[in-house]
């Protein structure tokens, strides 16, 4: 693919991410339909992944959807997960929201899928494409983090948490190009944050 075609494709992908973010706000804040939005986003972007795979078999690996080097690439995301979980335990204990629920079990299995989808959008669709135009990885990281945080408006806790998560994960992605460890860590931290930081039950929100 030549440079002009790459830039054109990058612009379209960034536009699709912006549309997804706008739909997220519409479905969650206006329609109060979190579950349908997640299903719609997963189906739509999975279809795009399938189309890209048909055209170029190596595309998934270029995006970071690969298994080679998984143990090595999991070290830093694993450390973020452990430190983040410890911090959430402390916050939950202070806020009186530190509790366990059987709802957490299916979420710890399912939510990493949604975490991977979000990391795919933030890293492969935003950060990777921005690198075509912006030489500084620091600037790319700040933009990706700001967009990721803004997509969780108006919940200031989630905005701050996702901004911080992108600040940590985007440099790891730009260096290693490995999405799976980021998605799993994101998903598990997300579950714990909902219960222990926000005092919410995302399982009830999802099925409701």
C-alpha cells in the first residue's frame, strides 16, 4: 500500500473511531442501552477485522493481534494490573465499596473481550494511525489518552481512570505492538474499578 493510500485509510479509521465514540455517548447517556452498544460495536468492528484479514493476512499481526512473544509482552501490563488492583482494593476499603459478588465471575471472563476491543480502537486505530503524521510518541500518547478519557464523559472518575490507563498502555503498544495483554489487563481492571471505585454493578447495567 502506497503512502497516500495508507494516509487515506488511516483517516477513515480515525473517523470510524470518532463515530464509535459518539455512538457510545448516545447509547449510554441518552438511550441508557450499554449492552446493545457493546454488541453493535463488537459486531461492526469484527466485520472490519474480517474484511481486513481477507485482503491482507498479515494485517492482524500488524495491528498487534498476535500471540508470539505473549509472555514477554505481558510483563508490564501485568505489573500495571497488579498495581492497579492493589490501588482499587485500597480505594474500595476507604469508600466502603470493597465487596465480592458472583456477578464478577462472568464479567472477569467476558469483559476482557470488551477491553481488547477498546484497546484495539485506542491503540491500533488511533495511536498507530497518528504515528503516520506525528513523529513524537509523547504527543501521540497524550492525544490517544485524551480521546479515550473523553469517550467516557461525563463520568469524571472513568474519564480520569481511562486517561491514566491510556497514558500507561499507549507507550507499551507503540514499543511492542501487542494488544492481547493490554486488553486482558484493561478488562480485569475495568471490572474491579466498576465495583470498588464506582460502587456499580456492570452486570446489572449490561443485562438491564
